[in-house]
């Protein structure tokens, strides 16, 4: 059954809304990073349109229309891919943008994440810069994003305004969900179910976009987990989004560190270094920038787990451990850190 109601300039129908936005005044060829921003945003110089209604009213209308929300990226939870229902925007955003010379690709679909919220459930886009409704890069606060991994630094400058649009000219847009489903799954790999789980995931991805949380059984060895992580990496995609991990476990990419990071001079920031053996050793790497060198002088400082919370410059920990060690050994060690103190783990297995 189709119903229609009107909220300010917003029209609500089943699985669809229309809303209006006014042109920001960007000129042909200028770099743009946003399709829509709020009236309060200070990013009009790089946005195509400014919403005529509040972002909160538009999100409420989307909910009333029956369009579900997904989930934005959240690096602290290892949610590295935006998830949500695919929605269609008309007129298409490609009516208003082109690409800089040398960039040749088709834009992916648009997903509705619903945007990041604060502890009270309020939209961050209401109050935090850039106050975006549709960002062209991975912007957690933006309710609409492309269904792809678009790091801001990687795509900055790619999008250009296609034509001059008279500043203030009002346009009407329709946002529609055609009902394509998104399915959330959760599995824990153990010594006997690897092939079975991977087959199940691939089968279910034929009819659904998948949001998959994967964890590792503590009985697995570091070597087994590393091999498995390589297999998971092969299926991680816009169709099968490997997102999140249960508390106390480790996201699969932790088993895929860059070998060059073993050289401290190759790191942008120095992590904690945890050596697991007969006796565990936790190191903090101090950076002294007072020298005349362009690079800091690095020095090791052995610290206790209880004192590690005093060192707030890093939220990353490298773990050095034998490949034959069980993951339970790692899980036990990471539990000694204060909850939320470390959000990025990398495992370096040794023979």
C-alpha cells in the first residue's frame, strides 16, 4: 500500500521520499566532495547542494517511508565498510559531477547508513563538521555514502562540478529503496568448520549484500589464523563486507601486517610492542624529536600492562609470537590492556 504525506518540502511515500536542496553556487570544474550538506555547514565551497530542510527531518522522513538504516564505518569497532540498503537518487548525482582528467570509473551504488550518532542517538551531522548528508568519501557522519572503500585522501580531487549551477536555485530529488536486502551474519572459525563457513558465506551472497562478523576460535594457532586471514581477504568485498569482531577477539587484518613495519623507521607512528614467550615483555617506543635529525631518536622502555594506560600517544599494538602458539595466548594478553585502550592489533608470527 502506498501512502503519501508532506513534511515541509519533503514528500513521503512507501520506500521513497522527495526533498529539495538549493545549489551552493560551485562553478564548472571546481572540486566537490559532497552532494548535500546542511544549512549550518561551512563546506558549501565544495558541495553541490544545501538541504532546504534539516538533516534530522529528512532522516525521520526516510524512516517513515520504510527505508532501513545500515551502519557507518567505525574504525574503533573494526567496521571498515559502510553497510546499508542500496538506494537510488534521482536526478542521478552523475548529472552534476564529472571526474578529473585521467580518472575513469563508474560510481558505485549509494547506501543509506543512517549516519553516525552520539551517545544520545542524535545525528553527528547536525553539529559536527562537515555536516554532510551525502559525502563522496568514507564519512561516518554522512547518512548517504558510496558503496565502496573511498578513503578521503585517495579520492580527494577526483570529483568536479559538471556545470555552473545558479546559486540558490532549488532542485527536487527523489530517494528510493527498491527493497534489495542486506543480511547480517556472524561466525567463529574453528579447526573443523572453515570450508563449511566459507561456502555458506559465498552461497548467501548470491541473493544478499552481506555484513559479516568473523571471529577466531582460541584453539587455532597463529599460523592457522594467518592462513585463514588470507582466505578471508579474498572474499572481503562490497558484496561480502567483513566487518567487526566480537569482544576479546581479533579482526582478520591483524594477521596481515606489512613486513616493513618490523623496521621502526618505516612506521608513521610507534605502537606498543608486546613479545609473548616464557615471559611476556611490553615495550613503549619513545620518540625524541629534540635532535637535529629529521627523524626522531627512538628508545625502548619496558612497561607493565597496568602502566600502559598512561601512554596515550598510540592505540596500536604489535604482537610478536611463535606461529605455533594458540590464539588463546594472545586473547589472554590483550585482555590485560584497559578496554578501548588499544583498537589496532597486528600479529607478527615467528617460526
